[in-house]
């Protein structure tokens, strides 16, 4: 009949797209992985030492953290039951949000269901039609999603390029009412830090608000307080976002800011308003983990030392974070090298487009407090043996 499309099934369309991904070495599969203490994992019947997990302090396995989660589940139940604005704002949130604000040196904070939910929910509230958003081109996918969800005019500046950010501000800032500048504090795939000093200066000069995603800085930089504290700039960054799923070892996302900002987000952020609250166990676990981060200064400095041991033995530049990428070029080579390291007893996942730009597939090594010097030395030996740097 007129107006009807071709009778191609959804299975055929999906199969065709999967075949293209397979041909380009870009198809993903879910691999069942059993995590245990000290970075030990079990995958595909093999016992491996993980160097790709974001549990930088091993707190997901810490007895105090697990105990707090267990007690919270026993007292408050397995789930929140509703959104935070209905009945899901259980009493554990206030302690967690106070701890986060204290750690980040802000007036208060707000916890979201995940870091992704925070990043897609915050920008549309703060910037809309008639406003401008600038973001580093390598900012996390969730930040790009948040920009698209807003009605603001958006521009990307070259990665960590203060000059390019300045150029765009000169061209565009006067045309718009408000301006939001977004970046990661530590970039999740490259491991480098944002030039926060320069971005703060530009934001202040052009009347913009700076928002940092510090998912990979919290707990391991600035004595655990993150990249802003490490740079001595915490008081100059009005919007400090982060996650509870990396060094904190639990789950959730957050924004630390002034109280009026937080109150506005509570009233306008769709990804908070329409999302069920976090399970009580996750909130209690995060609070217990943050207490450890606040008090154990030795623990929070170990991951960086492990990363330095790795790079120095391979004659690489000192790392800026606990993330060290080794570029492989093609996705095929990244997959092959990941498999070869697995044969040596190490879990190091291949990172491929679209997570990273075309031509920059890589092995992404992450270092944690539970890694020993001997673990690092064995990994270095395997990297050399399997030609990862060739």
C-alpha cells in the first residue's frame, strides 16, 4: 500500500549494523567478571590481575564499606522505592552530602543516581536558550549529552587548549546572556589533567561559570580531595561534579556548589526529579568510603606512586593521574595486545572508537592502592615481552 516502507525486520537491521561493527573491530560484548580483593578477577575461566578497574583505592572491597552497606540494607531495605522528591530521600543522604561538600570545600552538594545522570541533568538547568556552553572536545560522553539536552548554543575547544578556549570566548561571549565552561578535571581516557588555572582565569575574565567533572581525580589527587584541590583552586570553581563509583567504590554521582544552585537543581533537574533514589546500601557505602578518604592520607597517595613506578620503568613521562594510556593505533591491534596481556595474567581492556577518536585506540592502564611493587614489575615485564610499546 502507498506510504508503507520496506518490510525489513528489526533483527535484520540490527544484524547488519553488528556485522559492520565486527568488520571494523568495534563490536562490544559483555564479559562476566568476578572481582575479588587486591585487584584479583576471574574472567573466561582465568584468574587475572586487573589493571583496568576504576576502584583506585580498593574501597569497594573494604570491610568498613561493605559493613556499612549491609547495615543500611538491613535497616532501610534494598531499594529507595521512589524518587528523592517523593519518598526516596532516605536519612543517609544528609551525611553523604555533608561529607562531599566538606571534601570539595563548597557550601553544599547534591547526589544523583549516577555520574551520567548528573552530567545530563545539570547543564540544561544552568544554560538554555540565549546562553553559551563551551566544553573541552574530549569531555566525557555524558557531558556532551548534557550539552545537547540544553537549548544553549554550544562550542567545543581543542583539548586542554587555553588559547582556543579564549578565542571562542572572544568570538562568542558577548552574544549570550550566561556562559558555562565544562571540562574534566582528569580526562578518563588520556589521564591528563585540565589546565584549571587558565580556565579559572578565563571564566572570571569573561563572566563564565566553570564546571569540572572530577570522576577520576576524587580520592587520588590533592590528598583525596581531587584535581581542584591539587591545583589549589577549589574555592574558584563554583561547580564541582564527580562520581561515587570510582575511588569511592560505590555508586552515584554528585555536584558540589552553593546552596541556591543546589536548590535550583532540586527543582529543575529532570535526571534527579524523575529518577528513583539510590539504594540505601550505596549511599551508606559511599559515606563510609569518604570517611576513609578523608582520614587515610597514606592510602590516597599510593595509586599515583604505583603509576609512576610503571611509567618510569618504561621510560615514559611521569603520569598526571592514575590513568596511563598506551596508544595502539588500530582497534585490531588494541584487541590483540589486550588478549596477549590476558595470556600473561593481566586484565587490561582495549579502548576503541567511539570512546576515543578514530586512530587512537589504546590500552588503558589504571593503578590502585592494592597493586604491589611486584605486581607493577610483572606488568612491565609483560608489556615489554608482548611488544605493547612497539
